[in-house]
């Protein structure tokens, strides 16, 4: 910290502290939060992505995002600052609560997508070109069941279309708030133009009943994703989102090991693998368990 800070609460991010230091203060009486971040040389960081998202969200679904009051260069560092509305309310804390929010959350995002516009792109143009190779590495090191591995490889090889629009990028429960019945998404630092279904995969994964959650998400989206010729189905796009996350397992495992969170990451990997088998209708009994700890 470069200067004294006075706030009700100050937090520093964990995983990305080696690359981009982030500091946030919460001022309850003023109803504001202040974020300071040291940016990368190319100017791309959480604050810049949040500002870009706000310019669009505020036009189409203003209640979906905290109001931004000020931003600029931090006077005491090589970073930037962002002053936002402090949203009070509650987060969904159980799988049942997350599942209950699936449909209204998807409906709110649909309003955003319709306002901004939706495009379609081939899978190979929106994921890292090494994703197939990285999936194969994960499948080998994690001893993924051959039926699941084969189904995933066939899915990737089809290289069909996915629907793209502005997405939040990190729809975990702690970034979803309910404020007097209003759904507010906070922390848009990973926002960008990405597959719509990929954005909703964490909601699907963390719900009590994945089948119920999938149906609720599709109702909220009014079947606007995965129902046109040449496109992956909505279920297949959710599966591809989980495949993408598992393809990054080596890098994520290294960061998790440094933070002492390896066990948590392995549980999440197992949940994603089971979700893939279910979404692709592979016999879950044959999917098996992750055998041992995957290589770091």
C-alpha cells in the first residue's frame, strides 16, 4: 500500500496478485466502493473491462450493474481507480438459492444481449487453439473415462457455431447480489465478448439439480441460445464451457497449490467432469472418478 487508507473494509485479491495488484475499500456511510488496480502495459485490466461493460450495460439494463461515479489514474501509483455504488443485499448461499435465480438471471442477461446484439462464431475462433490438446493432456493425467473423453473429442471436432455477446465472465455466487428483489451483478472485471452459454455454466454447475437448472436457464433465455441450425445445442455449449475450464487445469492447479487450495480445485474438477458426462448423455456410472490427484 502506497498511502494510508481509511475504510470500513479493505481487501486485496489473491490469485492474480503476482501479475496485477488489486486493492478495494468499502465505505458504508458514503455508499461507495473504491478500487485501485495496477494495470498491465497494454492497459487491459479489471477496471478497463468494467468501464467498457458499464458503457453498454447502463444503456440497456442499468439495474444489472452497480453505478459508476468516477474513475481515472491513481495519483500515487502507476495504477487506476474506480468509484462505484456500494450495493447492499445478500448473495445466494446455497445450491437451491442459486438454482432459484437461474431463470430470472438469464432473463436479465437476455435483455442485455438483445440490446447489444448477438453474433455467432465457430468454436475454434472463440477458444484457445490449444484447447483440444490441453483437454487431451487433462484427460490422460486425470484418467478420464474413455467414453467421456471420446464424446468430448467428437464435440470439439464438429467446430459448430456458438452465440456470442457481452457477458459478465465470472458468475459465481459472491458476484450475484439480491438487493430488495433486484438482481445485481458485481465485479465485472472479466467482462467481454464471449459465448453466452459459457457465462452461465457456473450457475448450472452450482445448482442443486443440473437438469432443473438447465431448463430454467433456457426458459430465461427464451431458447435464444443453441436452437438454430449449425449451432451447438445449449447443453453442448454448457459442456464445452466445462471442457474449457478443465483444459486450463495445469495452470490453475499451480496457482491453487501456491494458495493452498488444491483440494478445492480437485473437487471442482470432479464436478465439471460429472457435468460434462451428464450434458453429453454419457452413462454417468461409466464416467468414473478422477483417479488420484491430477498432475500440477
